[in-house]
């Protein structure tokens, strides 16, 4: 099943969230969001460390091809683009961390 995680700052202010689907051998980062007005280098780094702490070592993520910011972010965080999938009328890119 999927698990929703809310990430809060030290002041208990919500800064973002992420959703992970877990099964026996595979974790999938289904969705992630960080409030745009809080995207300092330090907060982004801390947020991503929290996300990765909940995932197994080898995980995947699928994002729409139109989401250029997310694609660049994943690539900067050492995820590898493996292939693409056509789902409905959208193209999704598949990324893997290994």
C-alpha cells in the first residue's frame, strides 16, 4: 500500500509531503512536493534526506515528462532515467536509484 508522509519544519510548519508505495522488494516514490517559497538549498537537502530515509536503497520514481523541475531535481540527486511509458495521453519518465 501507499504511505503519506508530511514533512514539517522545526516550528511545526508544513514544508511538504511525499508518498511512497512499498512492497516486498520494491519501493516507489509516487509523489513528492516541497512548498516553493521554502526551497532554500538547506531545506531542499534536509527534505530529500528525509524522503530517502524512508525508501530502500534501490527505489524508483515516475514523473510526467512535462514536469521539468522534478526531472532535473531527480537527476541532480543521482537518479537515473531508465525509460519512458505512455499512460493515457501523457508520457512518464521512469527513474531508478541504485
